[in-house]
C-alpha cells in the first residue's frame, strides 16, 4: 500500500494529506494540486490549486461536503479509508473539480444520497451520470440535522454557475462556500497565513470566474451577512479564520466605483504601437493616473484580469493585421467583454500601414462593457509630432474624467 501511494504521489505530483481537523468532528479533506497550471484549458494557475472537501460527523449522520476533481479521486478515497459510513454527499456546485469523484464515493457508500440545489440535480445527473434516485434536492434555507450538528443550505446562485449554494454549519458558525471566496493556491496551510499571497490569488479567482456576476454577488453577500460567521471554508485555497478579510475584499471588488487606473493591453509588431504605448503611459503617469500595461505576447492573462477588476479606463493598443486588430488583441478584448469589468471609459491606440478597421472592429467587440468611448488615436506608420499631441489629448481626457468622477 505504501509503495502504491508513493508511486501515485510521484506520478500525479500531489500529496495525499491525511484528513486534518478543523474543529471537533469536522475534517478538511481533498487534494492539493501543486502542478496544475491551467484550469478549463483557459485560466492560468501560477500557484496550482486545491480541491477541498469537508467531512462532518454528527452524532447521528455523517456528511461529506463536496469531493475532488476526478483525477484526484484516489486521494479522497484514501482519506475516507477509515470512514465507515457517509450518509450524504453535499454537492454545492456541479462543476467537475468538486463533483468529479461523486460517483466513486457513491460506489464506496452505496446508501449515501447526494444533496444539491434544485438546479444542481439535473447537472449532477447529466454531467456525472449519477442515477436520479440518488440525488435529493433541498430548497433555499432548508436545514438538515446530523444529530448534534445542523446544516443550513443557502442558495447563492451564479458563483459562478446557476445552481451554486453554500452550507452554514449552525453550531460552529462555519460557512462552507465552495467556489465562492475561493483562491487557486496549492498550500499546506489550513488557514490563511500569508494575506498578501491569498489576496492576489483570490482577486485573480474573482476576476476570472466571478466578475461577470458582480451584481448577483452583491445580493449573495447581503444574504450571508445575516449570519454570524466565524470561519469561511472554501473548496479552493486556505480557510479564512478571519472571514472579514475576504468579505471586505469582495465588497471592494464588486463595488461600482472604479479606481484611478488604466489597463493598457497591447501588441506591437514593429515598434510603432509600442512607441505610442510608452508615450501614453508616461503621459498618464505625469497626470497622476496609475497604468497597468501588458504586452499581450508575453502576458499572464490572469494578471490582466486582476487589473480589470478596478480600472476606470481600458485602452487597447494594436497594430493592424489584415485590416483588423492583431489576433492576440482580439483575444484580450473578447476576454474583457466576457468578464464585464466595471470600467467606465475605453479607447484604442492603433497603427496601420495601408488601411485599418481596427478601431471600429474593437468597438464592436465590447457590447458588454458599459463604457464611454474616448477619441481613439490612429497612426499611419510610426508616430510623429501630431500623433503625440493626440496621445496627450487622450491622456488629458482620461485624467480629467477620472478626476471629475472622483476615482481614487
Ligand atoms: Fe471550482 Fe466552478 O469549480
């Protein structure tokens, strides 16, 4: 057994941690995925991630909250080895990184039922091929007694799928939040120890996953604020034993008021656009505006997403490729449109050789952004004196608009 465990760990690059006690009869289980670098074949994971599951043993019933990603099933089953009975598996969210091992846990505990929200049932049945009769739905606010412990299920839709819910453990005042408040970090820490690291990872996670649902999240935060919460236990990253740290951060991120900053993603093929970017960044900086510039040829899109959380203005820098924007720019603009940041202004600085529709095409690609378009700057070839004047004018417009709106 020890040999096979060592081989498994070596092959998968994961540690099989023993279940770790959070409180009496509440155990942290799950897998730490140190080597994962991409989620959904889209989202960069520079710090890996974890799939946290929690086992709660009541005096009468035992419940497992969420499971792990399918390739990590053996880790969870190894942790459950000495657990004789599981009565319920709560699936807060049907996405496979938390639900993937449910069929295997059901095989081990054939009498267990899966508890999920009304919208979750269909997903569990269709994505995981779990028989319908194994799935029990709970309503918003419904409670389940485990004997000396009581679970309250709270619907928190769109964090980040329509079926998502959280569980409040009444006696211990713990909120099990699944993706909500999560962070992609592989760590042996049970609780947050490095707030700076977790803040950035949680903000990255919010930006990539939650930001499009800012307005619904406001309602969800309002809903959970009615509960006294001593601890928030997400299904990615460490547990928050000081819950205000993450709920205050979320309140800031979901606010409608952006900060005095500009995000400037760009591509330059032969240096013309880069010169415009350098000039505009310096001009904005001189006017007291913070700028985050990203060369899309080498950028971690997660870093770009993080800065989109707060920016008041987005400026796109692009050369012209076959009359339109560079394909990497198209990707970034599409990403910004999908993530729906709170930015209030946008513009384009572009260079071309013999003809360009880059500005019109970019403007048509951002219907989700509620932005005022500031006069773009289009340059034929390399920028010269008049073009720098136009960039100064753009910097003036941005700085003035930020000031007028009191963006800090
Ligand atoms: Fe962590 Fe939406 O899954």
